[in-house]
C-alpha cells in the first residue's frame, strides 16, 4: 500500500487479538508502505513477511512491537519513528538483513532486537545509521553466539548502542536469552 503524496493517520479499536489479526498492516514480499501514521490501540503495527520497505511510517503509541520482520530478505526502514514502547520497536524474527536509516525513537526499551528465543533461530544482520533515540535503553540487541552482525554509524542514543546476547532456540525447550557483553 502506498500513500505517495499525503500522510494518513490510521487508528484501530482496542483489541485483544493476537498475531496477524491484530496487525494494522501485513506486508507481503516486495511491498512498500510510506507516509503513514499508525495511531494508538493497535496490537501490532506492521508485519513484513519478506523483503519490504517502510518510508516515513510513524507509530504514536506502540503496544507490542511497532515493526515485526517475519520473513527473510532485506527490510529497509527509512525515516519515520515510534513513541511509547515498553519493550521493542523493531522485532527481527525472520532470517535476513534490516537497514534502519534516519529513524526516531522516544520512550522505548530497545529500538531493534534480533529474536532471542525463536524456534529455529538463525543468523541475522542489521545496519543502523542516523537514528536518534531518547528516553530509552538499547539501540540494538543481537545474538552474538548465533553469528548475528551489527553495523552502525552516526546514531544519537542515551545508553547502549549495541548489546550482545546469547540467543537460544525454544524449539529445543523453554529458554530465555542472556546478556553477553557489548557488540
């Protein structure tokens, strides 16, 4: 879906729906979403099921995750930003690469997190540049023991730029990732 010349504000009714049924946008492989403001009360903001591009997509009040990268390929997040997330803004569950360029985050736990305990966990990579983050925690969290890679430049952040974790595979039983130093 594209809104090439205007900004659209989208809101949804409060919902207890989980997974894709509570998601405002589900983007198929190759999709582009731009110039959208996703209002409060969404369960999940955007799912990318493959390679996707988000340009100038804003989230007023994040419930679960603003953006969930579910598939492989490359996800480009250019401009835009998010407010009020108790935990992650961008959750990377699929294998592949994420570029985060000129993003803004305010009041968050982590801007980007590679899934720490996904079933069939895999190697992922992320590049972040020109991101401004205030009133929050980690800019990026990656699973160094699984071979995740992070590159970054010209970011402004209050605490940790890149936190390493020991990720695990819940397909092998219940598990939680542990911190493993800076990356």
